[in-house]
């Protein structure tokens, strides 16, 4: 009887010690915020990060999502990868759309068709844009704005401040408008490592403003999103926003022209700030084909 009781006590002690060890290892694996800007409040850190996003000369942008609307036909599974640089250096864009045709929103037959296509590569040089639908084997110059051009403008340069920024009536970037005036609380978990950088996770709720300045800012294709906004902001020497996730809902007409609440998400990830991606040159002349 005694040996059995003793064995049970030994097992219990070993299990307790193992649990403590696992808990300690779990705590040790959690990121530690020791960045030079870790002492800043959420508001202070975000203000610096937004300005740094505006000032960044270049960065890699990865977007996934889509905005349901009566104005456009658009899926919610658009994926855009872009190397963003000053226009004189050019931009390289890859657009993929994984949605089935029947899942694309926008029942109005006269709405703008902004479906991304199965796969489109785009080169924006200082003077011309080139589109490839076969993985870069051949390229086309359309001479007019394409659906891919609109998707790029809507979802890639979200931190671009309008050139007329010195005017008193100038609106900030789309990203700047999304976070302006919001109170961000700590997210869960509070700290996360993204691309090797320790980031602070912040969450806020964006309500409709009723301000018409917001209503047409996404280039006429719908109001700025409202809903839950998650940010991941680095606390290093140059704070930047590494990720932004928006969960929102739009009211659109269904096939019976009845208002329908349609949820959607937008997710951005930014990295490789101020790197030189190289000047984008036109493709070889023998690969450029007429549009028709």
C-alpha cells in the first residue's frame, strides 16, 4: 500500500514539474518588445508608423480580398503582389483571382467588371504599361485602363498621399483615412513577429462618418470600409505597419434587387521597405503583341 501511494506521489510531482516546464517554455517563446520605440503608446507608435508609410520610397505589397459593391463586379479572392517604387523606377504587379465566376458580386449588368482573371502580370514603366496573360511569354499594351489597372489603383498604393497634399483641402492616403481618429487597443496576442520584426498588434472599430469626403475616396468605387481594423506595427528604429486586416460589410442588391448585407475582408502585408527593386524596363520587342 505504501509503495503504491509513494509511486503515485512521484508521478504527480513529475507531471506537475513537466507542466511548469512546458509553461515556462511557452513564455520563453513569446516575443519580447525591446525595440527602441517599445515605450510608446499605441497612438504615438501608430502616428510615427503612418508617416513612415507615407515617406517610404519603395516596399513590397501583398493584398488579398475584395469589396462587394453594386458599382463593380469583383470577387473577394483577389490576390495582388506588387513591388511599389517611384513611377520613374516602375512597378511589377502580379494579380490572381481564385473565385468562381458565379461568386463574383455586382448583379448590375452595367457595373464595371473588375474581375482579376486567372493570372495577369503587369509591368508599369515610366512611359507605358504591359500586361501578360501567359506568364510573361507575351505582352500587350492596351492604351486604355484595364480591370487590372483599376485593381492596382484601389488596393496597392493605399499609403500614397495625393500630389496636391499641400492644399488645405487635401485628403490623406486611403490608409491614413482608415486609421484617422480611431482609438486602438491592444490585440491578442499583443506582440507578434512578422518577417523577423517584433510588431504590436492593435485593434479598433471604424464607424461610418457620414462625411462625403470619405464616400468616394476609393476612386469612385465605394465608401471607405467600416468595421474592425487590425494593425501590426513594428517597434524598431523606423516603425512601419507590417499588416492591416479589415473586416467589414457592404449592403448590395441581390439578383432580386433586394438589399443584402454582404461581409468581406481586406488584408494587406508590407515588407522590404526602401529597397531598390531595380528599374522596370519594357519587355523584349518580339514579345509585345497587339491587343487584338
